[in-house]
C-alpha cells in the first residue's frame, strides 16, 4: 500500500515537473513574439519526451527563421526533440524538425491535426497593431515630377476564429497631391478574410470588404501549393468596385469590375528564385499577361516584372521588406510593431492601369511562397 | 579646389588604413574603377547596394533638351544570381528646369568567365533600349587580378563598348524606316563607353583601392575606402582637372533583419 502511495506521489511530481517545463517553454516562446503556441507530448523515447509544438509568429516574415527560433529556445530549455508545426492564421501547414542545423519537413498525422485543432484558441493571439506607411508615387509629370500620396495606416488583423480574421484600421493622411481624396482621418481597409486548406496542398481564401488600393467587394483565391514541391498553381476571381473618401463622405462606384486570373509559378530552390506568370483579366477589364521573377532573401523579397496587356506594356520592380524598428511594444496580450512585410511597387509606365491587381499583400499567392520548404535550408 | 581635394584624398587614405574595403565601384554603382566597369565580383555575400555619385558639368553625360548641367546619379544594384547583376540608375541634372523625375536607366551585367576557373575575368553589359539613352552602353571587358606581394594586387582591365545601339531613331530624324535599327550612339549625344577603354586598379590589402583609367574620353584617377563595412566613399579626379565624389551604402541580405532572431541565428 505504501509502495503504491509512494509511486503515485513520484508519478505526480514527475508530471508536474514536466508541466512546469512546458509552461516555461510556452512563456519563453510567447516572450519572443510567438502566438498560438500549442504544445503536446507525442511519445516517450530514451532521450525524453517528443513534443509537437504548433507555432505562429506574425512579426517574422520568414517561416524558416520561425522554426529556427522556436527550436533554439526549446533547446535552451532542454527540449531536444521538438517537432514544430507552422501555423498560418491558426491553420496548420506542415511539420518541421531541425537535425544537424538543417530543417526537415513532413506532413503531420491526422491525430496531430486533431490535437492542434482542439488546442486552438482565439485567446492565444495577441492584439497585434501594425504601423504601415502607405506610399503612392507617380513619377514623371513635368509640372510636378513626384506626385505622391502618403499616409500611415494603423491596422490590426483581428483573428476571430481559426483561419478567419477581420482586418481594420485607421488611415492617417500625411500629404496628397496625387488625387482628390481628402486629407482627413479616415477608415483604413476593412475586410473579413477566411483562409482554409481544402485538402492536402489545396488552399483557398475568401475576403469581403473594403480592400487596399481603393477596391471593395469580394475576392476569392484558390491555390495548389505542395509545400515541398516546385510548381504551384493558382486561380483568383474578384468582383470589385472603386471606393474613395472625398471631403467628409464616402463614395462607392458600382461593383462591376471582374478580375479573373490564373497563375503558374515555378521555384528554383537553390537560387531562391520563383518565376511566376499571371494571365487573364486584370483590374479595369485589362486582359493580358504579367511575368514575374522573384528573388527571396532572408527577410526581403525582390521582384522584377513585365506586363503585356491590351492597355500597353510595362516593366518594373517591387520589393517586400520588414520596416525598422520592428517590435515597439510587446506584452502578453498586445503588440505594437511596424509592418514586417512592407510592399512597394514601381512601374516604368505611369499611363493607365496596365496589368493591375489589388490587395497584393494579402493574397495567398504572395504569402504562401515563403512557406515552400525547399527554401528553408538555402538562405 | 586644390586644398579640399588634397584633404579628402589624405583623409580617405588614412581612413582606409584601419577599415576594410570590399572594392571599388564606378559612378553607376557597378563593380569598376571610376567611369569604366570591371568584370570581377566585389562581394560574394548577398547584398543590395545604393549609391549617389556626382559628375561635374564638364563631364556630364545627360544632355536633356541639349543642355548639360552638373549631375547626380542615384543607383541601386542587386545580384540575384551569381552570374548576373541588375543595375537601376536615376539621373538628375541640377539647374535644368522641367526635367521631370530624371532619366531612368536599367542594365544587366553578365559575369561570364571567372579567373579561378578560366584564368581571366570576362563580363558583358547589356542595356535594353528604353526611352532615355544617355548612358546606354553595351560592352565586353576582361581583367586579371595579379598579386604583387602579400598585401598588394593589381587588376588591369581592358574592354570595348559598342559605338552603335539597336533602337528606334529619334522622332525628329524623319527617316524612311523608323523601326528598330543600329544607330550611332553619338546621334543621341551618348559618348559614354564608345570604343576601347582600359584601366588599372591597385588593391592595397583589400582596404584601399587606387584606380587609373581611360574611359574612351578622358583619363581619370580615383581612390576609395569602405567604412563600417557598409559605407563606401570614393573621390574621383576627372581628366586630371576636376574633383568629384560618390558615396554608397550596402545592406547585407544574408543576415536576419529581425530583432527577435538576435543571438539565435
């Protein structure tokens, strides 16, 4: 009887010690900006317990770094065999482990998926407020060579459920000699966005609301994206109209503009270069093709493009960079930071809307690209 | 002009004694001497480089509306693949009203042969014909780096730039054929890298660079140093008559830019 009691006490103290360690790991991961940290034991080995850890980090735009950071912190706390599942808006993508400094990826099992599903909770996200400059410039008019519209968007992606978020914000205009929009404080882009995998490698996203680039309406995107493959394919359909804020009011044009685009993209992992072709109907019923050449660096993406459409031809470049200083305030439930994926595009031609789309920073085409695991060990 | 020139030269040379340099770039932001390019890499690490350089009016290149002026060149250079670099240049003449934003120029430099494998460095520059053509240049050039001692190496560069461009003729020329064709660059007032050019660069411990060159028009000298591993300073002596300078800034892209990653890379 005594023996039984003793062993029960022993077992209890062991599990509480483990629970203590797990809590410590969780706290350490939250402290460096992780969210939705979901830890559960998978199996016991001679070296200790293998934990599955679901992680999401909205302040680091490179998933390979997210895995490396999570792994380093786990190792520091004595968790030597953790597996990490990368989450995107709470939706599990795939599993990663680090062996001898290199990241190996694999599919997670159905039971892992169930565990991640059960442990998910909206309260495990911080309120994430992002400072994002909005800079539109038109170069080249003789009378006023640099016409610009500059504002600062204070925005937040509020996660409402797994995969579902409401983005909203406040636009603080700074100066505008580009168009007739008023220089008053106004509502920033505000839209619901639902991202979900349909099946393995198949993803969709549906958004409704007032988008970036003064478009409002509905936006649907589907993408076939094998995370360890090289080829990915996509389709996007959007029905939108134009909106803007003249003095003290809001103006909506009718929702009649159809954007119908197919996309084929191929990755050269060693060079970290993607070649991407959009074809179909862009905004303003402009039909044609747009070819992209995109190079990935650790936290920066640089793209060169050429478009040939009914409205004309143009070339240009774009880049996505993290803005300094990054994190400004971080507490348990709140974070204020500058945009970690600020995107800006320059087009040689400033005549007409050649091959334009909208809300590009939110498209899964652009956001899943970095999750290709072939890139992970090549930075 | 004499005193500040000397002062700048001396301060750069003395700065270079305790800083490290990754090499010299020409006024367009390419690996090079002063106005001519060179075919060897500067830096093997992934980086993006921004540069501002100044050309005095006597050596100005842009002749917008048939007028010349002191010019600033702003350039961005990136090498997305080991064998090609993309260079984007914005030209802004000062003192000329109604210039718009300035002329934009894009070119590609292809690194075809390297010395390690082939004994010489060989490189070619291709400028696609865009609207403005003042610095369009299509050229091919070679070099070989030779060690003189443990701390000094020299790199002679020799090259040829096409004197013609394949493009549409000027609108006012009223030719029968207004389509794409080979046209002498001088028709557009472009004399940059037309013909044979060459130069010699002396590399002192990878810390200071001294260059002398013939750029098809003038003989120029230059000296450069890099400070804090990122900022490049260069002083040029055009035609052995006028002093000018350039400054560049490099951002390395192979390191994490995220503060949360500090200590965990």
